[in-house]
């Protein structure tokens, strides 16, 4: 295969591969792997020719809509009905706009507005843009009820803490996304909202009883199933009330006994595709191992294995393929179960309409900014005066969780610079605090700001004591400081002007900057 200098490969020629047996083909079909680079590697094209039916894309694979469209066209030259998946929640979790920040606010902002027509419209436009680039499967929406405000990995990715609100917006999002021809993969079943551990790093445990599980966690998933979600993603979480031994991804009680079981038997009656969360996450890889975990997941009722966020080469594909084949031959995994899973993948592929999905979906390029503006919650003291000169922006920056990643910019300094040229900014972190101490760090802020107004940007200040201490000291020294909370607004409003954006997407920063500069509603 010849690779073009632009980093894309010509969509005109298929690779050739020796036809594998049905078992090996099925084992490849149930995998959703990733890869590195912005063009499809030879090994990936070969495996597609041998039966691989899905590919997962991440920020590292995308540089522009045009490049992404060329990449997906090359994949479809190999297999016309391939499922091209992406983790594009909008808001803080974006792969399509990983280097610039999302044009769409995330779930918490949409939940704060609480207009299901708006949520549906945002999801439809996001789906239209994905479909236009040839992406037809989205690992979204997050249907988790954020009942634990200290949750380190869900937070603004959730529509909120009220199960009924989360349920109606989950349904609206599913409807909007799938109206553009893109598969909605509702996650993280049976609900990741009541955790205080990030499953990327360890195995979370939820102590809630079955009554709470049914009334709180499952309500949004029931709504998603009723709305016709084509896929559901399992969570790597342990719920002893449901299965005291295995996390949901590996649990027959969770996947077969709860998600698949008919409603009259206490289940959700879901008959679509069940996809695992990333199997390289430590909750699985650090306990069962990726290969063993993948076998157990398929045996438990999963239909597709997501892997490739961290492990993204041919070796992991071959390891998992061979592990599934060996498990069948050794009698650890029923061949019929693997065949059933592969058949579900292929059936879903026939539903998707690929790039043609954008036909009939009118563009709505401003819907994301409209939603971000409506999501703002503004509190002010009577002494507050709108900014008329360029301010100093002090960004108190926490460590980003793995789902969000650290490559996506956040904040509002860039947007304020556009509105108030000459705006200056500096970042401050827990490491800065540990090195300097609170008094010295705030002295640094005051010196850098000089006679400028200060805009303090925080993210989940309620979860970070160092950030709360720094903000308190800054407000004591400069009560006229403007505070912009770009995470979950759990802490009481503070500052001369307080703006809660309900997320850190680029459009959320723009909406907040408009208010700070006195150029938006509420400014």
C-alpha cells in the first residue's frame, strides 16, 4: 500500500488476505480496535479484509474534517459497511475537536438548560458533522446520574443528579444523534455516577442496593432503550447487590440478566449491541487481564470489545482474536455465543448509512453556542462593574482525567483575548501550590495582574482543596475578582461576578467571556 504525502491513503484499492475460517472471522468481528496515526495502517486494512468490522477513532487520528473524511473513505474502500466509532460526547470529551475544544457544550450544560428540544437539536447537529466525515458510531451519550458530586470521572459528562432529568435528556440525545444516521451507544451501564474512583485507574465499587439501582441508575437506560438506542456500553464497576464477584462488563447478571432480560422479568429488554468500555482500563486489565477479560465479557453477554485508547497496534488485535478462538476451542466460551455477538455487529452495520446519513439533515452551525449561552448561571454582587479593559486570567488547573485528556484546551483566556485584546493569563496548579504555598502563589497572581481586573477560572473547585484555598485567598485580597466555574458548580457562588458554565468546552468559554466583557446577556 502506498501512503500519500498528505498522510491519507487512496480509497481505490482493496488489500488482499487469505480467507480465515468462520470462528476466526467471528473473533475479529467482535473487536473494536484503535490505531495510531492519521491514515489507516496496512495491518488494519488486512484485518478488515479478514473480518474486522469496527474501528475506533481517537484524537490522535484526526487533524481536520477533510482528513477524517479521507480516512473513513479508505476504510470503506476495504469494507463498505464498516462501523467507524468515536468517543465524541461534545463538551469536555471531544475527539473531533481535541486540539481546539468542542463546538458543543456537554451534557451538564444541556441538563442545566433542561430543554429536550435543544438537547435533541445539539445531538442531531453533532451527528450530522460526524456522518459528514464518515463516522457512523458514537460512544455517547453518557446516561450516568451524577449522584456523587465527588465523582472524579463523570461530573460534567452527566446531564445532572436527578434521574428523571437525566432520563429525558438521554432519550432526546439518542433520538437526535440517530436521526443523523449515527449509532448512539448509551453509557456506562448500569451507571457510573455514584463512584469516587476512576475506572481508568482502578475498579470502582458501588454499594447501592437493588432498589436504588432500579430507581436511580437504571432510569436513564430504560429511557434510552425506549428511545431506540442501537448500542449500550457496559461499565467496569462492581455492584455487589447485583453481582458480588464480577464487574458489570464481565457479569452475566448485569448484561444478560438485567440489560437483556424482558421488562416483565425486571430487565430492560434491550436487544441491540452491547459494547464494553475500554478493556485496557485498569479496572479490567489490572484485575483480570485484557485477554481473559475479553473472553469473560463475551461469555457474559457483551457483543463487542472496545480496545485501542491505550493499546493501539496489531499485536493487541491478534492477542484478543486468538484468546477468543482458543476459549471456544477449549470449551470456555460457547461458539454459539461468539457467533451471536458477531451477528449483532454485522446487523448493526447494515443499519448505518455511512456518509449518506447527512442527507436530509439541515446544518445548524450555531446550535452549540446557543446552548452554551443558555446554560450559563450568573450571580453578581451589586458592586460588580463589567470589564472594559483587558484583564488578567488566573487559571487554576486540575489534572484532567483520562476520559477528557490533557491535549484539549479549556478556559476562557483565548476568548477574552478576542474580545479584549491584551488579556494576559497564567496557569496555576496543585504542583504550584505545593512548591510555593498559598500566600506566595497568590502574591504571584497579584503581581502578575498588577492593576488589571482578575478573572479566576476554576474547574470543580469543590473537589480540590488546594483550589478552594487559593480562590479564597485571592478573593480576600481582590474582592472584585470575577470567578468562572467550568466544572460542576457544587460550591457556593463567590466573587464580584460568578459564572457557572457547566462545562469546559470552547463554546462554554466563549459564552462566559461574552458576559465577562459585558457583551453577552447578563454582562
